[in-house]
């Protein structure tokens, strides 16, 4: 059995390669295809991709990989690209599968390989085409930058599913998170930060672009981050940076390269195994230590995605974190246990000991993640890069553990999921040990960093420069979740929670969902909470505080009309059922002002054509979260 050139195997051009299986009884062989060796050194990264299409329903799994020549022997380099997901009965579509891997110590050359065990029904097999690679070298980048301007390095530390509560700097009395706490002591901590969306894909899309999910459109299970948006990594790369990402994801996962989240990254190292990602960080930094220490020009963007706080929850210290009274016992909380025993919130199978245990194991995962933060930052200190680096620590969303009864996991519209940590350590720009309670958003990261670096940003960023004293805090924070049908609007105290704001056209996984707030017979419901008096959002005040309800609804309606969640005409048609006549008229004026804005992607007050009197009127009425400047 062997791969062979075939015109019928072509995806593009005139030919590809095909492997058709003709197994003989009792025999098992391996069909391999290898490329010509290519020059590469330790610490370089090989980015490779192949397009695969099944013929029939083969029982084997093709694997694309890199091999490195070390001391005269060809060795496999992890991770490999496997295509088992394509083994779908009747499936005949081309699909890409790629990886990025680090060339190991002692390597002199690398080569690509495509292999497949010869097993399966006779006549089945695989077609492959457009198998290519790119070798990216930080060492070569450093050589090209010699004598150029030295740029300030940027370190983005993004924790997946981390709410504020497990962190010592946010008030946890006993959980040990010394490395994140040290960042807070060296910079500024923001404690009223509302995520743009309470789940990973749209939230990271908003962090990378400073746009709402309804603008960048990576909102659903099958969405991608489109090439039309401009990411922070793209801006920095355009200014001469070498950009590296370390991400726990599938190829086409929620932040995978197959869904557009590698835009602007020279290197995007990823794996579905968190330990592999951590090893990638160590290997890349250690093998490139000399180049990093000697970097005489240019700069480096390092993005690390920490997955440890995300379920499933591993109990890293079972001798300390015990579950003596629970039905589950002291176990790692797998997805099956969480889904069947906890997240379904079945009183017959859940008790408070198990719930408390889940929270403590979650806190332990945050502490474990903190160690990974220290592992990375300690290396930068050893290389002499840390002191001048711009460091940002943030989260995409939080997690719910039944604090609001019935609210488990994410996405939920409650503060356990929508309120997230944000710490900025920008030398010379942020005071040490500052704590700010102004409303903020992870969308503020991009404009703030670019301002600190003196780099102009793309037009239309929705976030604000947190370093600019003239950029007053917004009056409101908004979070969107089209997938689950949630919207939230909050000010400094009150919060509007909107449920059932979207409806499904297909099943939940395909998640083709449409916003439905203003549709005839809309199922949308509204809840109102006082976050100061009721931080766990237990008491719905929507019937008791009509003025606050109308005020926040007006803000919500303006947001929906502005960002395409609902047409302006539908918003105004539905508004009289929710607002006073004065409120409807004010909303109309706000929408007219938005329509007149030269840049419709931005709501900065300086870009809205209003008289000073009308601007003051709108701000005083609280119907639009614009800045006075």
C-alpha cells in the first residue's frame, strides 16, 4: 500500500495523492509519504496543513506530522494532525487539518510526513492535496531586526472561564495565587469589568478586535472570526512585532486557527491537551532564550491561553481538597459527572457538599493556573525582558456554581459569568497597586495597549483607552450571547438581564439562531437586579423598579439598533410597550444621532453629531452610555 499521484485526488490544480486500500487477510501495513528534508533549527516552528477527503468509509486514520533529524535519526515531533473527525459515513468533503510544532533541540533538518495504516474495506481510502508547510524562526527574525528600533514587548495572559472570586487580589482569603497577585501589586486592577460575551469564541473575538460580538460575528458554534476584521496581533505585526500564541484548542475549536483566531500571529501553537500547551510554552521560550535575550530590535507579542480554570475540573491536591460529606466523593470532576450530577441541578442527585466541593476544586484549578503564569513570567525575568514588558491579565468569562439557583456552568447572564478580572501592568503608564471601580470591558485592552505603545489603532474600536483621563468611564456595560439568547446591560449599580432573546432555526449544536427581541410573539423576558444590595442576583426587581427598568431597556434598545441585533424600525415599533412617550422620543433622538455618526462602528461622543445641549440632555437622562468628551 502506498500514496500515489492521482488526477482524481486533486482538490486544486491537476493532481493530488490518493491511497486506496487493498488489504489482504491478516496483513497490516503502513503507507507513508515523506517530503524532501528542509533546513530548520531548534526553536523554529513548523506550520503545516493538509487537505484530506475520505473515499468511502475507511477504517483507518491518516496522520500528518513533522519529523526532525536529530543525531542522524528521524524522530517524530509532537503534536501531530489527525483526521479522525472526517470518518463520517457518506462524508466526502475536503477538510483541512494542520498543526504547528517546535523543532526540538539538536535538530538539523525537518521533513513532512503523511501516513496511514492500511486497514478498512477494499476500495476505501483517502485523497490528500495541498500539503504544505512554513518554517518560522524567531532567531532569523532577531537577525533581521538587528540595528532597528527596540519595541516594547507585549504579554497577554488570557484565562479561560476565570471569574474574580478565586484570585487573592480580588479578595479570596485563602486561595494562593501569588503570581497574578504580584501583577496586581505592580499594576492596576479593575474590579467592575463586564465581558462582551459570557462564552469563549465571541468573548475572545471581542478581546482581539475591540468589537462587540454582533459586529465581528464570531457568535455561534459554527461561526468564524472573519478576515475582514482587524485583530490586535495584526496591528502589532504590521508595526514589526513577532507574534506568538499558545492556545488550548482544537484546530477548528472555539479559538482555533481553523476558525480565524490566528490572524496576525506568526506562530500559533495549539493543542487540545493543556499539558502539551504548557510544554510548548517552555520549549519555545527555552529553545529561543538566546535570541530573546539578544533581541536588539523589533519586539515580541506573547499570548498565552490558560485553560485550567475551565471544566473538567482536576483536583490537583486531593489530600487537601476533600469531599467527605458528598455523594460524589473526592474525585476529578469530569464532564460526565458535572453534566449528570451537578450542572443539571437535580435535587435527587446533588447535595450542598458536592456543590461546595466543585467550587473548591475550581478554586484549586485557578491556583494551578497561577503557577503556570509564574512559570512563564519567571522565564521572561530570567531573560531580562519582564521589567519593560507590557503585561495584561484577563479572562474571557466566568463560571456559575448555583449561586443563582439553577445557574450552572456558562453561558449564563449573571455576574458569576459576565464579571471578569482585568489587570494592567504597563511600566511607566500604570501606578502600582491601583484598584479602579470604574466600569470597564476586555474590549478596552486593545485600544489601551496600542495607546501605551504609541501605535494608531483601526477605526471603529468599541473599547476605550483606559490610560486616557479624558476618556470618562462609560455609563453602561453590555454583554451579548446570541447562542444562548442572553443580553445584559448594567450601570454602576443596576443590571438588566434579558432572557430568551434569540430563537433556534436548527438544533442546538448547529446553533443557527436569530435575535428575536422584537419579533411578533417574542418569548423574551426581562429581569432587574440591584448588584450592590443583591450581588448574587436573587431578587428580581423588574416589577418594583419601573423607572430603572425603562432606563436600562432604553439603553438596550439603542444598542440593539446600533449593532444590527434588531432593525431600527422594529426597535421603535416595540419601544412604546416598554418606555414612556418621553423615553421613546429620547430613544428616537439617540438613534438619529447614531445614524448621523461619521463612523457607525464607534459610539465615541466626539463622533456623534449632537449639540452640547442635546448631549447633556441625553447623558443626564441616562439613555446612552456615551462619554462627555
